C-alpha cells in the first residue's frame, strides 16, 4: 500500500481543512508504530479509520473514501480520507477529500457514497453541525479535489416523527432515469428505519417512503444502507445497531445484514424475500459495494467493531478494511469470495495431501503471518478439528469445527490481549456459525495479515472476520476426541 505523500497533495484545489490534514499526515507518518500493521489491507496512514465511503469507479480508477480523523487514533470530527486502486489489492493514498470546515458540516463529514454524472464525480455525505444531520453534496472534475455544494436534503425534508439527530449515511444509485437515495433514520419512538428519496439531478430530492421501518424499538438506526442488483435480484445491505442475538447470529452489538428482495421504485418499497447476517466474525461493519468494469459486484467493509478496546491506538492508528470480496448468489443465498486479483500476489507455494490429524500436527513451511491457506477437511471421528494460528508457544487463535454444537468456531481468547467490550455484548473472544458439513467434509480458505484473519467457509457459504493481536507465526492443525484428515492443503505467502 503506497502511503507516500508527494508535494502535490497540498496544491490549490483542496479546502483549508483538507490541506492542513495532508500536512499533518506528512509530518506524522514517521511517528506511527508499525506493530500490527497490515501489508495487503487498507489502513489509515495515521490516526483513525472507520466506515468505507464513496466506493466506486471514476476517471479510470476505483476509488475508496473512508471516515478519517488524522489527528488522533480515536473517533472525532470526521474527514474523508481517500485511496485509489487498479486491482483492489494495491492502494495509493490520495489527498484528503473532505474536511469539516463549514457552517453545515463543522462537526463532521459523516459517511456517504459517490456517483458519476455528466463526467463529474459527486460525493453525497452526511453533514453534521450542532448534532443536526443533513445530506450534502460535493463535486470533482478530476477525482482528487472536491468543491462542496452545500446541503441537498435538510431536516425539513424528514417525514414527521423522525429525529434530525439520527439521519445519515446516504447511498445514492440510479434506476431508470431517476436517482435514488437511501439513508438511515430513527423515529421519536426509537424505531430504526431506512428512508428513500428520489431526484432527477442529485440536487432536488423528494421523500418517497420508508423502505424499511423496524417496529421493534429495542433496535437502533440502520446505518450505512447500500443497494445493488446481483444476478437479476435486488439486494439491500444495512448495519443495524443493537440487533438482538438470534442463536449464533448477531452476536456483535452492531451487525451487518443483507436482504434479497424486489425494489418497486414507483411505490418506494422493498419486498424482502430473505434476510441474513453478512459476516459471523468479530470485526465487520458498514459494508459498501461497487460494480466493477467486468460486471463483478465487489464489497468492502470496516474490519473493526464499535465499543471495543482498540489495541493499535497506542501505535498511533486504528481501523482497517477487509480484503475486498466478490459477491454471488447460490441457492438464493449470498456467497462471498476474496477478489481474484489477490492470487497474483501468491508466492512460495506449499502443498500437502492426505495427512491424518491427531492432537497436534505442524507441517513443514506451513507458517507465517502474511499468508493464504486453502484446505479441505474430512472431519473423521473428531469431536473438534481445526487450525491454530498466530502461535508463539503461549498464545494463539483457533478456528475449528465443533461436532456437538455443529458449528464452526472462531476463538481468539488465547491471543494474549483482553478485548474489553460493551456490556450488552456477551463477549469479544468467541464467535460461531453454522455451515453445511455434507459427506463429513469442510473447506476453509483463510487469509492472515499480521493482525487480521478472514475465513471463507465452503467456498463463501459463510465468512468470519476478526483481528488477532498476537506476535506468533506458528500454525498447527489439531483434532480432539478422535482423528480427522487433511485431504489437501495449499499455502501461499502473500507479498504485495
């Protein structure tokens, strides 16, 4: 990831606030401690990162903006940081795109999205002033420098009973000849909702309908809604606050969901046919998508979670993004796979086949912290079978199949750092998901990057994402209460 700041990052064209942010980055890059920093995931150069914003294509490149506070590794008055990429793996840092420096957004430029119109790139974002949240527009003719155009949806355009303090995260898209916008909202009764607006020019917006309204008041606002078409189906994403845990689903206080259904633009409704959690791990929030040139739908998300301890804050940075994922449908369910471009960065291939797994199996040259592991398991007679990674003799993390629970478990309780968490959350160390184990088989594809782990189960049937703060690089397979077999294993170093 290229985080070298060049002189032209502070040329005329940015606002005073963005220029000051860029100068601060230049002068403070060297002070960031490299401990736990990833090598092929997007991170802030300094300070704080959260939600991905404005994920899209413009001027021959893919753009990723993000919630950014350069001056401290903590959430504060939000800016928009900016990266560009050609392949979703290598990223180039661009000048800061937006900074809170006006009467309408003096307290923050919150999350939003982007769209191309008439050869220009428009950003639509939540502008915050004195706790009032409105939706504002900015425009660029080069994809680098942005001019703010002001508020385009004010609090006066909220339906009756909606709070002006919780109206945010606009997602803009085009359907037919009209532009549509989704935004998260909250009613005075505490009902989380997603509001739908329509426009012909991105400036004059009219409220259409509540595209989703949650009558269960124990749930909060639906943050960061997203909308796209996938294989002939309409898909909506959202990140609801305070979803109640349902067995093994929604164990985080903040969750992310997908909804398959049918969008009726005339009525402003979305008929949900199926709904589920997107990722069953610890650290996944605020996903956003784009349509790639070749037709693929690519998703990215924040690889962190609210209301937790952030161990990297002491190193001068917090937050990162997942490895972007390709989305497909299979049997009416959403499947996720890492972007295929990551395979260009594979090195030092190691292969094993038909290895019987006992209490502990370490395989020659199967170790490391910046790697990809693809393996297939015959679960055999084992009560538990899986893998330990980031081992250093005392600490590790584990992913395994638990036969009694019939679940795959991600356990980071032994990593050596206690992650404090919200009182409403059961814990921040163990997560589980249910997947198919037809013919007593299970497939895993795991990506490690210094302090992160992303798990793709059965070709993307389920995913589990989590940060692991351990300094070991050992890897071992294990089986408890019986034996199992490693049918095949391919290990690659990932070098970017």
